C-alpha cells in the first residue's frame, strides 16, 4: 500500500489552492484518455484540432507519448504549484525552468528510451507548448467559470473541516485516496513503503475538473494531491439513456453511432438495416446540420462524423 506519513503540524499547515497549470494538465489527460461522457464530449469538441496540432509538431507528440504509462504520470505534469494566486503564464514558467535535461530524464523514467527528436534542444519548451496549446484553445475563455467552481469546492471543504475534521475532508479525494488515521494518507494501492514527509514541507490540495486524480512532489520540499472537484465522481440523477434518440430521432442517432469510422450508404444500410432511401434522407439532414461530412472515394461516397457528431455521441448515455 502506498501511503504518505503526514505529521500533525504539516497537516495543520496544508492548504487548498487553485492552479491554472494543473487544470491544463488535467485537461490534457482528458484529451488523451477520455473516460466518461463529459470528457468524451469535451474530446469530441476539441480532439480534431488537438490531433492536428500534434501532427504539425512531432516533438510535442513525442513528449505526450512519453508522459504516461499504466498507473503512472510523468513528474513534469505533476509538479506542485509554488504558491497561490499565480496566473497561467507564471506557472508555465515553472515547466520551462525545469530545463531540457530534467524533462528528458523524467520522460525516460516514465516511458523508456526517447526518440531522436527529443535529444535536440527544446524538450522543456515542447512540454510547455503542449500545455499552452491546451490552455489557449480549450480553457482560457472558460477559465472564469471553471475557477468559480474550483473555489466553491475549496470553500465547501474548508467549511467541512471546521465541523467534521480532516478525515471528512479527505475521504473523497478520488480513487485510492483515503485517510487511514495515525497520520497515514493512502495515495495508491501499490505495495510500496510509506513515504515520511518532513514537517517543514508544503502540502497542497488542488481541485481539478473531470475525474482525474493523481499526486505530485518536488522532494523534499513540496507535495500535492490533485483531486476531482466536488460532484465529479457522483452519478448524474435523471440522465436519460436515450437522450440522443430524443434529440435527433432514433434513425439519425443510429446513423451517428454507426459512423465511428467512415462508411458508405450501402454499408450503413447493412449496419442499421434501414431502407436505402431512409438512410439517404437522414444523412442529408445530418450533413446540413454539420454533424457529418462526406467525400467521394472512387464510386462510393463516404460519410463520417464531425467533432459535433462525436460530441453528440460521446455525451449520449446509451450503452
């Protein structure tokens, strides 16, 4: 069991903070590994431009490919904030300050030998540019709303702390997080020795949108727990499993689901068992609404979902 041994005075000095950089890290994880209807809808809206950016910048893709392995996230994505009230450009400077050598070593430890492209100068810049793209293209215009929600989470938890103590505050910090008593905070379920955190270190709790939960450290000075904002792990009451069918009609919903890969009208007739005329008519409506695109390939016309179509299917509650 992986635990942190936290002295009482350190726990008393620990703080809840909001970090734009960590929100960007959580969002990057969602773009790479969407794992619920909300994040799949988000990826449906932004995934196409995200993948196009990676195609234009192979060094950024190489950094991304080496930033995760099962059960582990690279330290450059987990670096604890250095204070409260800092804006995104200031926090992005923390990534650049790590330097190429540090980032290369971190990526290699996370995912093995690096490709030649990451042996050239600029590795830390490529990592920072990844986060900057996520911030600029998916978060910046929505940050005011997101920040209000994150700060409301902190207010809720600090109020709970005053009435119920730390055990109540720390019990829903995400998967595998649990206050065990006797100064032990479980951070994962691996068979690892407990890490004793020095009493003069900083311990931060940082909420993020989505369902991501992870930890970070800058040993021996700073440690952080990143957890889903309150309510992110709760089941949504009243969610209709046939929401997409109600919105666009069952035949069009079936066509959208079938277009996870490009397909011709003949293939869609076989897949959905709808008459050819009906398939053609519904595809015209979906095409006009921007949910699908089409292109001729030889004698066939292929249809596929746009980012709007992806978002509609991703947000659907159907199995």
